[in-house]
């Protein structure tokens, strides 16, 4: 999962891209980068770290030009290292090309092997670089048809931004797995992963980029073309965007994330009520489901833990060591609220189980008498190959444990998940969502080699 933003035709393109990435920081905390076109060449600043740390005054001064694309990274293909930081830039026939990618290709290995056999030399271990090599190898003269030819070869999930000189190109895969929206600011077009970026910039939200759509933006003009066969491609919007990843103030997939999470909480309360003194959330992504849960049962909603906002999102930390450390410093229980109380703890999901177990231990230590965990999605039993980093079943506690066994492991008095039917009842266009992580039924072909490090030989 990553965040991408593109700005075309604005005199402050780099500054706008920076602010847009800042609003998308929740989508990736490992690295960030911005590429601009200054009229002659593409300028690029990127490195590991948070957006605010990467782009100091010196970095921003380097990013001249009125077209920019930006990226904040959460690695799903390739290690978390400098060479894999995006945007990724190459030169082909004296023309610079930069790319920013959110998603995960599923035919990476086949494309990589074919390109290597044809003489391509790769600089990174990202699937995103494959797309640039395909562009470079195309024999077509028409640039728009070149993009169609290349994107037709890709399988999996992609929302993409390109800089080709001062032309900005945006594209979304035919299944629409990852979000991408279009906005306007001062008459200039903006593309972003989520609408919260546009809100921060006081930009006008125009619409979502459609699945299978490619947009070409140049000097204030936009043209759309569509991939052949996109009408018959099965829509597979990632429902985990609504459950966890997207910001609650964003509108994605024709709905508001805040409202979706609140509806999920209400449905969860209907399915799994339990006597308790109050409801509390695991902040921040559990806040809105907890609100819906408490309102549905007319129960008090209390703040049982305080979040340290200087600690990043636990789930997207690249190693288990960092995830464990983040859990301990991220949330601090309020003893006076919890002591001798029966509490219903609402969270968005349980992935590996270790984070939930640590949180429950902290609540027990703070004096909670009973802890009843309620989860606003079904058990996650299958890995994701479309851009979320839980790539093996062995990492998913629910894949080989019953609900009772999970409850015993995390040491709660009771545990209940929202049902699959209950979850789907609370989203618009339910038939257009991917639920493979809950069902094991994949709408898009999955890779033969199931590893984040498949291009590194690990």
C-alpha cells in the first residue's frame, strides 16, 4: 500500500505535492519522493523517512517546475531500502520518465523473466520498474497507444502516475483495486490516492478515475482513454481500504470511509452484543466502528487508551520487532477509567494476533475486570497479493485457529468478528469488492511465487 499524488500545470506543483503526500502519510511511512519537470529535465528528491523529514527547505528548492508526481511507500514488492524508493526515474531515447505506483502486480515474475531474457537490466527489486521497461521496449510511435499496450500486459492491482517530460499520465487497473481520484485547484488538475489530499489543498473533488481508465494531462487539458475489455473485468475494490487503510475523511469507492466504519460498528453491535460497563476503541482506526457500536446499543463510549501520535501505524511497520515496539509506545491505558470495569474493545481487525495480545495485556495490567473484543470485519484467513503486506497464511492467526482459539491466545473473555454478510451489507455496490482476505476467493490471478522478495532471491 502506498500513497500517490500528481499535480499538473501549477506554479507551486512541488509544494502542493508535498502537502498532498503529507495528507497521505498513513498509506506509507517507509519512504517518500517527489519528481518534477522543470522544462528541460525531471528533478527528483527521494529518500527513506516520513514526508516531513524528507522534504526540508533544501529539498524543496531543488524541485522546480509546474508538474510533479509524489509517492510515500509501504513496501509490498521489494525490500525497504533506498533503491526501491519512488518515484522511480529512467531515461530512454534522451527522454526522462518517472513513475509512482500504488498496488501490486501479480504477473511480476513472468514479466521480469521475459524482460531479462530480452536484455533488460534492472536497478531495483520493485514490480514498478517492470512497467518502465515495458514502456521503453514498445515499438509504437503513438504515446497514448503505447500506454494502452503496456498496461494491457499487467495483471494485478495498480494505480499509477507517470511524468513523461511535462505530460502527466494517470491510470487505474481494470478491476479498480486501489483508489485514485481527480481534483482541480486553480484550474489545474490533481490526481491523488484519496480525497483527503484534495481537502487539505482546498481543491475541488471532481470524480474517481474509473477502473481501466488512462488520463493524459498536459497544459490544463485532459484526455481519457480506456483499456480494451475493461467493461467485462470483474470489479475488485479492496474492502480493507474502508476497514483500515484509508483516512476516515476520505471518499473512496463512492462512499465516505467514516460512514462505512460507523455502519460496520452498528452491524457488529447487532450481531455480537455483550453486557459491559462501556465501549472503547483501539485508536485510531477502531474509533468509528466503536462509535457506531456504542450508539447502536445506547452504551457509554469511553476513551480507555491514549494514543501517542508520534508513533506511526503499527500494522505497516516492516518488521515484527518494530511492530512489537510500536504497540508498547503507541497506546497507553488510562488506569482510572479501566480499573474494575467490564469493557468492550472495538478494533478494526486482527492480523497476526501479537498486537492484540499485547494490547489486552496492557488493559489487564491497568485493572480491567473483563475484556470483550469485537472486530469490525470477518477473520482474515488468506494472504493478499494486491498490495497489502500479509503475504503468507502462516502469519494470519485466523487462518488455522478457531475464534475461540484466537480469543484464548489474545487472552480476552470473549471475541466476536463481524460476519461476511454483515460487512457486505454495509457497503455500496457490494458485488464490486474484493473479499479474498476473508474468503480465499481471488478475483484476479495470483502469483506462482508468493513472496514479497521474489525479485531478490530470498
